[in-house]
C-alpha cells in the first residue's frame, strides 16, 4: 500500500476540526523584564475523547512540529472546537510556511484560559483546558493524552466544522 492510497482511504473519514493552543513559557521566568512567551496554535482533526473518568482527550501531533516540541516542555494547553463559521481560523492555522503565530491571533476574538493561559477562541462550540498526562510516540506522530481541567460551552450557534475528502465542510 502506498502513502497516497492510505491518505485517500483515510480522507473518507469525516473528522471534527479543533484549534489546539498553548503559551510558550517566558524566556527567563526569574526575570520579570524578560519577554513573555508567544501564543502558539495549530489546527487538528485527529482529536478525540479517551475517557470520562478521569476526563481525558487525545490529540495527534506531527513529530517535531512546533506544537509537538512545545507540548513536550509545556504541560498546559487548550482546545477550541470550531464551528462551521470558523473555517477561516482552521485554514489560517493549518498553512504551511505561515507567518508568525502572533499575527495569526491578531484579529481573532479569544480569552485566556484560567489554568493554561492559552487562547480559547470566541464563538467556539466548546473549549477545553488540558494538562498532559502522557505522550506516546506513534510512527511520525506523537499522541498527546491530556487530562481535561475545564470544559465550557461558550456558543450554541451553528454546527461543527468538519474535514472530509481534504476539505473543510459543515453538516448539511
């Protein structure tokens, strides 16, 4: 089986779309004048619930990606479940060779999570704050299992943004 055959087969599986965010630690936590860490975000479709008791979720990150490296040192992160009207956010944070994350967040309404300090997108269908419990190497990805610290439902408007056959879609 080729990579293209596998990719084509898996593109037939519809997936929800989330924005995973985290805040880099300050460069020097002991120096109050040191620059604060930057917000980092990435679009993910490989995100799922793992357990109700304790509440656990899983996100799959490309090994060596900026988010994989960050979550290896920063255990607190957040997830915003994107609505069908937030396709532009998903596309913005999934671009290859993109501009700095600081600019990507510039015109997106968000609040900071009380536990993670990471951006939680305004208008998302649900938001979660998580703490990494386990990291599992899996081929060219890392499976990050996080304990859910908070879960909120900030918006009931619209349906979920989904990804199917290589495109963002909404439920009809």
